[in-house]
C-alpha cells in the first residue's frame, strides 16, 4: 500500500486569515496500483470500438472471457465501460479485432477510498454578509459589492441589457451541485441533471448533490455562472439562464474517465448548450498517447466531448493551477498517478495531454486577478490558452478596489452559505457565463459560431512583459504572442457586455 501525494485540482482553497493557500487537495487513506489487483479487486476500464454499431458479439465474448463485466456501452461513440478483477484485462482486450484501444481508468481499486481535505474555502461570516449588504446599491444583490470579478468582464453592464435566456442551459460537470441553495434554486434544471460517478447515469432525484463531506466546488462554480439576481447573496455572470449539475467526482474527489465520458454524453443527449469543466481527469495529470492505458483514456474522452459538440454543446475547461507553460517542450509532472504511487516524470505536452483541457474543440481558460494580470498560479501557453477571465489571486499580488476586500472569487457554498475560492476553476465559469449570454443573444448559433464570437468579442489583452508578479526582480513566466493572441490571455479577456450587444 502507498500513501498518495496531494492531488491538485483546478481550485485554490483559502483558509481564513490567509491571502493564498495551496490547491484544494484530496488524500485517499489507502490505495493500490493496478499490479496489486491479483486478489480479485475490481478495476474500471474503457474499451473503445467503432462507434455507431453497438458492441459486437465478438467483443462482448472477448470481454466475458477476459473476466470483464459491462457497466454501460455508449454505442454512439463506441466507448464501453467495463469492470474486471483480471490484472491482464486491458492487455488481452487490446488484441481483439475491432478494439481500437483499451485501458484502466484508475489505479485505486473499486470502490474509491475515503478522503481528507487539505484547506477549505474562506466562508463569509454573518457580519461580512451584513457589511456587504449595507454597501449594495439599488439593483445589486446583497453580496455583489464584493464581486470585483463582475465589472472586470463588464457583466454588471451586460445585466442592464439582459440577464440571459431561460431557454439556455449550462451544465456543471463537477463534484455535484446543491440545488437547494437560494442563489441556485431559481435557475436549476433538474431534468438535465444526473450522477455519472459510476460511468452510468443515476437519475435518482437529488443524486447530483454533494454530500456534506464532499467538495463544495461544483456548487461554487454553478453559482458563479447562474446565481440568480433575486435579492439574495451573489449574482452570476448569466443570472437568467438555467444551470444543471452533472456529478462526476467520487466521494474521494476523483474525476475518472468513465464518469467524464458519461457527463459529456448526458449533456449532449439533454441538449445542454455549454458545459463547465473545472478539473483534470484522474489519475494522470497528463495522459501520454504512447502509453496504451493513457491513450485509451484520451480516446474515450475525445470521442465524448466531440460528440457533445456535434450535438450543439460548447465545452469549456480550466487550464490548471501549476504555472505550467503548456506550449513548452517539456514539463515535469510530479503528481501522477495520483491514486497510486506518484513519481516525477518529464512529459511533452504536445504528446501528453491534460484532458479535457487540451482536447480538440474545447475552450481553454486561463485565470486573471483583480488587476487584470495572469494569476500567479495559472497555466499558460501560446496556442493552448483560448481566453482569460477572473479566477482570483493573492491580494499581495493583485488587490481589488474597495469595497471588495478579497482578491478571490465569491460564490455560493452548500448549505446556504457563501465563500471565497480561487483558481482556473473559478475563471472557467466566467467564460461559460459569457458563452451562455452569447447563446441567449444568438439562439441559433452553432458551437463554432459561439466560440468565434467569444474570441472576437474578448478584450484584447497584451502580454505582461516582464511578468514579475511577486515583485522580487525575477521573471516568473514568459508570455509569447501578440496583443490580440498570446500565451497568457489567448484571444483576450472575456467580455460579457460585448456578448449581449454585438
């Protein structure tokens, strides 16, 4: 047995009294490697075959003979989710005619182990809520004075034109959404919500909600996108659109391939207009296509995300919080596999992919702070980053103007609370909200047109050169590209007002 290292998600957690903290992490108490499954412990696999024809009898018989049990087959994309306790299952199935690729989606045995969270969001006290409410002007929700991120993308001005259309639905593919929160309940779409953790949709009412011990991440994200303008709490970027919750994270906080595939397919089949993906798919931060297991994971999620886009969905994903240059020749990945025994490995991000962040068609989002500069933690890279939006930063680096007191992003937390979080996880819902406003203004726009408008209407943001975010005289990152397209901000900073007026 091994003790895994902390797993860094797309959110930075900020305990009270700290300006910035380490990324929110999930630490399983126990894990095992795939090689340790000879005792009959079951693992999950994806088997990728030709789409559109169902699972052939030959492949089905081969799965049975290799000791596999089919959980669900997504025939429309040719992805089969299988459980097996045979440690050689993937190797055997890859030899079967008609199988394009196959691989284990995890190292830890089923079911996932329990977790210990390191760091928590900074929760607003009742005194802070009252103070913000006293400063709210006519037309503002009580906590809106603390939302420096809304004017940063001109969302406050956009709301004077429209709040967005209730005919537009955004899905938060995440840790679950608390639809009972007063900022989320008015806009929640239960019919488009589900629990995909097993790889197969669980349509039990309320299955999309996080338990009390699970991460508040998805709830915060949902509120940032579509928090209702209802005289309570915060205001979302697109407070008039519908929001759905597609739960894909295990109780231990893992986003495994079969769940993510299920999430994209569910979104596609339920006519979701935009998906928010503020995570990377576990257990590999980067999935290398020269590794047969990791290649299968890339294949499966690529098929699912492109299927969703073909059905009319715009997929938006977070760039990550490690200050990596995703356009560089090499990156040292120290955290993979995060459900087994991590080891340092040097990868080429042109061949090893952060998924869904680096998949074709996906809008990749970098984070900015209160001064409009790339957040100190945000990943970047020319040709990888498509657009930037507020994700927060330490006030020591980028301090907002009063009355906002935190450089982080305010949003709802389960149980009717509100709190601050930061990360590219928080930047992504801003872009999703703007995309939802574009779809509201142009209801017949295809995903390609929505993306084109998103980029064309962004505010051109030139490279920060030199980028010395902490002021110590050393360059912290190098931005490449022009004013209109560069590695820090992509095509620019998202602009909500332009989305509803152009």
